[in-house]
């Protein structure tokens, strides 16, 4: 039921984000000017202003106009109602105004729209613009509806509101806009006087009911603001009834966070035979090659044999055709914008859903190395041989303990297993090693493995493990003064190692999501400060012990034959 706000305007319980300063709407003036976001200001647009492409003409016959306006498809597809700002592709990069007509990817999405929708996409396909127009249209033509869009931060939210929502409303044909007077306007919200519906863009949802909700770049929210992502899942999504619509869209941001988990669950339903329930998410994927604008003249563009093989593989896998112009565009985009960072190309312009998550998030320590590892087939079936097994540890007290299992064959370092546990004592891990039945060559512990603690009977971790695993060799890897020194070593040896696809799956995921901590105040990733919130630091630190041990020559004296097996001295009993 609608209630009076403290300012006297009608407002249904349940709004988005915090309140903004409300202005008194003066009818007959452009709304963007009233909100101090006029496109006539140099700070808001290019100096010479956007070029204008004329909209389609409205029907002059009143009955025909009424029939058209009653048709949601006509309102969205005709190009007669809504105008958008489009960034130019020319050398002067001028913007221009054009009628909104959905492109191919947008039309496909509209046809497949469900109650719960998850979009994994390439960049710049215009889905934020599409949803802004769809939600605005729904609010204008349906009474008592709350339509909201969530962005990653306040600046982005305000930009979406100004450039997509306000602009579209303010540039409706005058005779149409007059039918939809405003009861209230703020820097983030429009409340319509004729039907008490509203359109709002914000950073979070609080309370009440939201009938249409769009979450923009949810992957970025999950990566940089995990607490906000949790709030969206537990609060925002729950504010939308099953009769409403949720659209969650993003480019990929690695295999960590709720967006990745949601994509995995939604993809698993694609192959299922049962119809989706209203609470289940429909998976939508839009690759770069589905956008006809991603093309160029192929003349003079060199396409490597590697890329040719890549395009052919994608065509076979996805059942699509990638023509010469598209291939040229991709090659030039990768060469000029993403040189040396192919994993970012996969994220921003994926060819397949799996490829979108093949890279790791921005700020990941091992993104490039994992890309090289995967491209050369370093993650494969690695058989366990009749050779000694070497383990590399990171030992936590209250947090987790991680162990990598590796064999050496000639110059090959072959990782056959990974294990981690949480809130367990050393006896648990000793038992895990024993039950695997390996012949162990040596165990490599982190630098604090030699530290004695009174709480542990005045014994170090190394001494305790020698008692639990008698006759085995334990080495302590010396500490490095700078974290990045160890990271550089890990990067070096990660590219050349081999990993068993099944046995090290969890360990590879830990490496893939080991990332730098994001500083909100400095708006950058901190090189020397790992983000330990996602549980990946233990696995990455254990792998770093391997790399540092190799750099220090601790493995050089351990041969791959039985002759190289080192017996530990008899344990000291206390």
C-alpha cells in the first residue's frame, strides 16, 4: 500500500539504496536540466555535442497510435519512443543520439526472458541500456511498480541513471511525455504521478517489494565487494517476488564468488529435460562473435596459425561461423589492446562460457601463467609412477592447511594430488599421508615449521611430524623477505609443471583465485597484500614453498630414482 514519505510524495514501501536529495519537478522543462545533468554541458558530453539521428514518426491517427502504444513490442522495437546515447567509433570519438532499436543479442534475450535470468556476456553488447529501457517502459505503462537497477558503486549508478534512464525519459516525444508527469525526481529516482510507479538506480536494495530488478556487472561486485555481493543475494534477490523479474548480468571475473557459482548452477539446468521453475535462473550467454559490429576489413591483418586453429575450434564447438572480418577484428583487438594479457581478452570477449572463466580476476597473481599452462596442455591426466612423492605444505592453526603432492621424472615436476583441511590437528594430516600409501621422498614445510611453541609441548611442527611420521625426511623452506619474490618464483615454475586434472583440481582453483587485496580508498590492488577472504591463500602459499625450495636448490639433490630417496634420521623422542 502506498504511504506518505516525509516529503509528502506517494511512495510504496521498499526502496533502493539511501534517500537522495529530492527536487521539485517543474513540468514543461527538461528533466536532465533540472537534475543538473544537461547534455549541453561540456562536463557531461563531448564539446560539439552528440549527433542526432531522427526517431521514427509516431502514427498520426489516434486509434492507430493507441493501438501501437498498447503493444509492448512496438514500444521497444519501433524506434519511435526511446532515444539513447551511443559512443562513436570514429577518430574524434563523438557521441550521437539514435532511436533505441534492440540489436540481435538484445532481441534474442527479450525472446528468452524468464522470471530469473543470468547473463554471461562479452563487453559492450548494450544489456544495461536494454534493461534500463525495458524497466522504464514497464514503469511508465504499469501502475504501482517498483523497478530498480543495482550498480557496483555510486558513481556508476548515477551515470546509468543520468545517461540511460533520465535521458530516455526526457527525450520521449513531447506528446507522449506529457502523459507521464513526475511526482518526484532525485539524482537516482523517478516517481511517476500518473500511476505511482518508479524507476530507480542504486547500489543496494532495502526492504519492501521490487517488481523488476537488474544487477549490472555482478561479477565485479563479487570480486571487489564480497560483502555487498552477499547483501545482494540475501537481501535484494529476496525482495523480488516469483511473479517479478530479476536480470543478473556481467562479464566473467574468475572462478570465485557468487556470480561464478550462479553460472555453474544455471548452466547445469540447460542440459536438463525438466522445465525451469520460476525460482530457477535461465542461463544466457552472448559471445563476441554474436555481435555483427565486431568486424573490420581483413585486408592487411595478419592472423597467426594459432589463432586460425582457435577460430576453427570455436566454430566446431559452438556451431557458428566466424568470417574473415570477425577474425581480423579479434586478432587486432587482442594484439593492440590485450597484448601479453590474453586472459583479459577471454574475460572481456569470450567465445564460449567456459572460456569466460578460464582466466582469473583482475589482480590475480597467476592469471598469465595459468593461461600459458592451459594453452600448452599442462593440466591433463598425470599417472602416479613408482617414484618417491614430495609434499609441500602451508600450515595454519585456526585456518586451513594445504598440501601439494609431486613426483619428479627427469626434468618434469608432476603434481599428482592436492589436499587441504580446516580446523584439524597434525595427526589428521599425518593420517592422510599414510593412507595414500606413497613412498615419500621428503616433506617441505614453511619457514615457521621450526618454531617451538609451549602450547605444543614445546615442540615445533617439524618435530611433531617427525614423531607422527617416523623415518621420513622433513625440510623447512627459508622465509623470503618480500612476498613478491616468492610469487615470482611460483610464476616461473608454474608455467613448466604438470598437474593431474582430477587430483589437483581443487589446488588449481586455489591458484586461479589467489588474488591481491583491493584497496577501496586507493582504488587499486595491493601487490604485497593477498586477499585471504576467499580461502585460496593456503593452497597458493603451499605451492610457493615448492617454487622457493626449487629456487634454493633444495630439490636438486633429490633424484627421481630410488637412489635419490633420502632417509630421515631417527626421530628424537621427548
